[in-house]
C-alpha cells in the first residue's frame, strides 16, 4: 500500500515540476504584454498593441486599414509596410513579395509580422 502511495506522490511531484518548468520557459520565451507601434513618426500617440498580434490585424483594430486581398494569408503582397525599428528578419513566406533592396530598407508584409516588441 505504501509503495502505491509513494508512486502516486512521486508521479504528481514530477508532473508539477514539469508544469512549473513549462510555465517558466513560456514566461521567458514568449513575448507578452502591450507594445507601442508608432505610425508615420507620430511619437506623441503610439498605438497600444497586444503581443503576438499580427500587425495587419492590430492596425485594423485601431481603424488603420492596410489593403490585403488574401485576408492575411501572405499570398498577395498588398499589405507591404515599412518598419523602421523592431521588424526583425523577413520570413520565407515574404521572400516572394519583398526583394533584397526592400528587405534592407525594412519592408515587411504586415500580415506576417507578429508584434513582439515596439515598432
């Protein structure tokens, strides 16, 4: 009987330890919170955007509409925007719509850009 009880206690302890490790890893690796998005260098009123939102949808939530025929699928290339800071590297899905020069200048597809820091 004690062996069964000890087995259950150790099993629950290991599960709780693993859950704690996953929660800590998520806290450190996944961006969270609210970030500022500055539009057209208007620093006085940045948009507040939740972390991991796609820029296209975050802008639409703030009544700034960027054309997107594909609805955010990354296939039309119409939602191209210039990101001065915080855009990161272009994704493989964007390479067919953004050439090397545009990539160096900071252009991204807003439907593919997840907000992970201030832009």
